[in-house]
């Protein structure tokens, strides 16, 4: 394949791509408020003269799906965007998928500049979502745009998907789209990870631990039982378990991709309701991840047994047992066979375009590629270099975006031939 003209077009559109990404980053599309960003993407896709379609998630049809995550949010005014370039149905089809939602930028004072005030410094574009994953979302668009601008056409059908809800578990986004029939012969998600190819990720489970104390006036605090203090030994036990699992549980793909195979995070605590009284309740929110070979049932038992052990060592907790609630993300680990022709093709194209062999990795975080297997598709992720995702001063390397676009463009033509 002669890619010289195609790559020339990609290089010429580089500045335009950066400007487009800046405009998208300026839209504060924290999960639950994706509509303005989705409208921007809808207009962007229209520029390819492929009529984009709004697809509203049918949540009720998903409630019994094994991959369903109940976010408790309303989807009444939320939609996914699909733009499809129809090809020969006898040839392989491809979905290029990305999410427009981002996590909260709080605490905003930790940022050098406003999180939704993107700026370019060297080859780094800063801003919330620049890396995770508006950069990859824009790369999908410019890869297909470059093909069309070069006067080329893929053989099979190519679909661009801009989805909502990924950061909350993906039920209203990618899962809803696939369940509503927007499928293909393969799913490629452009989540960031240093131009590596991701073929696996951990199982993830969210849970809450609730402790009840005894409220009392602060002037009679000796008659109360402070729920905050009673939560401390539970917190300490969970932190100890996190360290122990981090050292003991190993999965090579995750060690390569994330440096540690699994994690247990106590991410927030809510306690008490008035400064003039003893806290009568405390609640922590947690995330635990696990590797292939471990099951959700085993992980739940691990946590229940740990907290029961802590409670048995405290007279108050023994009589007022902590409550455990499992909610939100509850997925098993995901793995894509690396010998599948989809992965082989992607690796070959990567080597051809970038002149180096890609690393196949796993991640200690989740992504929407995991839904592919439920619909008989292979799936993978490949995305740009990015750092500080979910943290202050998030950035994406725009030169790596240029490389990604070239890989995507050639892969579209190769897979859909």
C-alpha cells in the first residue's frame, strides 16, 4: 500500500487536529453532562458527509445483561453518536470507538490553569480529558477523514462511535450501542496508553462500607460512640490488604501495562452531619480490582471475611455489624486472545507504520473494549501517550496522536479490505 499521500495529508491536518481537540476539551463533559460534547462531535462527524445518528440508550433492555452497570443516573436527554461509512458487506467491518465523558477535575486549585482551559506546551496539550480520552476520540475522526481526503475508500464498513458513560461503567454508552445492534467484525477503542496495544484488563468492583455509631450532643460526647473512630480499623485493614495484594498478586500483562496488577482504593469517606454532635454514621466508598483466575464471588468473600474479622475485635462493631454494599462497576477480568487475526493485523500495521514492534499489555483499569466478547467481536485498545489522567494537569502528547492517526488510517484500509 502506498501511504505517502495519506501520511502527507495527516501531517498537513496536524494543526487543525490540535485546534479541534482544544475545542472539545473546552467543553466540560463530566459524566452525566455529555450532551454539549456529543453535539460538538455530531457536528464534527457531519463534516465527513456521513450522516451521524443520535442513538438513545435503552437501559431497561440491559438490566439483565451480565455486563450491565447500574449507575442510577437518568439517560432521558443523553445520547451516543454513530457515523457509519457503508462498505461492501462481504468484507470486514470495523468500529472505532471513544468516549466523550470525563471525570471531575476537582480539586481545580491543583491545576496550573483551569482544567477546561486547554493549552499547548511543547508537544503536550493540557486539559481535563485531553488524554482520557478526547485525544483518541479525535484521532478516530481524523484517521477516517484523511482516508477520504486522499480519495481512498475502505472496502468494508467503518463506524465512528462517540459514547457517553464510560467513566461510570459504560452501560449507557458502548454496551447500549452494541446491544442495540451497532456491531461490526471488530471493535477498536483508542484509550490512551503510550501507543501500546491493550488486550486485557482487571476485574473491577465498587463497594461501600457503612458503620453506625451513637449520636450524642458534643457536650455529652462521653455518652456517644463516634462512627468515624469505629471506621478507622476497617480503613486500616483495607489498606493493609491493598498492600499485601499489590505485592502478592501478579499478572504479567498488568505488570507491564500498569506496574502493579491489582489495587484496592478507599476513595471517599462521608461521616457525621453536624459539628455539635458525635458522628452517628460513617461510610467509605472503595474500589477493588482482581486478575484472571480470581472471581467476583471470591473477592466479595475476601472483603466480607476481612470486615467480619475486624468487627469481631471491637465490642461495639460486634453488636452493630458494618454493612457492605456492592454497587456500580462489577465486572470480571477481560482478555482478548493475542493470536486472533485482528490483533495480528493491528500488530503488523503498527510495525509497518511506526517501524517498531508494539507491546501487548494489560491494564489495572477498565475500558469499553471488554464489551466486545459479549457480541462475538474481537476487541482491543490502542491510544496516545498521556499522563496525569484522572489527576491535575492531565496532558496528551500531540506527536503521538499524529502517529496514532497514521496507524489507524492504515489499519482501517488493511482490516476492511
